[in-house]
């Protein structure tokens, strides 16, 4: 792998959010593609690539070796940040895993986590709960992007330690849709809103043809609240859902 690393859209969104000249620590590095890209693109002078599983770490090691970057990318087997020493990097990258697992990784080593200048995060599930976790732990989301790839939406965010003032919209909306994505009227977010609205209409139609029970009525109420949030987000973005 002597050529230039080409990343998928979702991984490139992660890598491009790293501040230039920052040393990076990639937790859950998988095949090592992001660390290789960061060094080849002269974004990061050094990267610590970590994974809990030996298999992916070995593949990452092979890729880094073929790219001739073993002097710039250090590979470590690590459960979260356990093998990382505080102060070794400026940027923490955590992508490709569920929001709950990501929260657990950040919570397990709070001193190490708070020491980073920036966190580049791409949760793949429980995204609203993960944003709320960041806000409640004293982080601000200073930058945010969203990518549509292979039939799935991937939000990526940069979080920094410290309060950046009041949220521009209701906290629930900011957690679910991303305050910056809403402010930007991000095209991928608008696409997401329309798809969610379409799915909600289909589910509402299904529920209306289902025998009414306490559970179905509760689900209808939940769905109506979800659709109200979608309408609020659509108004902020200035888009029609239909």
C-alpha cells in the first residue's frame, strides 16, 4: 500500500475534522485506514492506533507497514484508552461503534478524555442519547457534519471541553438532530428528516390498522411526538417534509 489512501465518505468526514498538526489517538482503529490517511495527508504528524481485538490490529499493522508509516503510526492493543498515556495526543478519534459503547469509553477514563484538545466522534447508534451525554458531561459540539453512505446516515462531530453558551434550539431537538446541522440546514440532515417522516407515515398507517391495545396507543402517542419534532426541525431548515 504505497499509494495514497482513499477513504470512504464516512471515514473521510472523520479524518477531515481533525485539526491540522494535531497528534491523534484513534480508538477502535480497525484496519488503520484513518491513521494512514492522516499521516499521508500531513494532517497529523503522529498517530496512536488502538483496537481491543488483535485481528483488526494485525491487519492495521500490515497496512501501516505496507504504507511505510511504522515510524509515524504506533499500534497498540487497548481496551478503550487503557493503553494510552495522558498527554500523548491532542485529538481523540472514536468512530465506527455504538453511542453507548463510545460513552462508556469516554466515561472510563475521564481525566485522559478531558485532556484532549478535541474529540472527533462518529456514533453509529443512540445518537441523540450520545449528544446528551456530551452536553451533560461539560462538552460542547463545535463542529458537525453528516454523510449519507450505503443507505445509512453517519453524523460526525467535534466536541471540546467547556461550555460554549446556551443551545440555539430546544435541547431535545439539538440532541436528536444536531444544533449545528440544524443551523447549517445541512443537505444530509434535510434528507434524513424526509426519510424519517416517510417512515413515520408508513408506521402510523400500520398502527391505525392494528387492533387497539394499551401498547399500540402508547406507540401512536410516541410517534406523534416524534413527528412533531421532525416538523420543528423541518421549519428550522426551511424544508417541506412531503
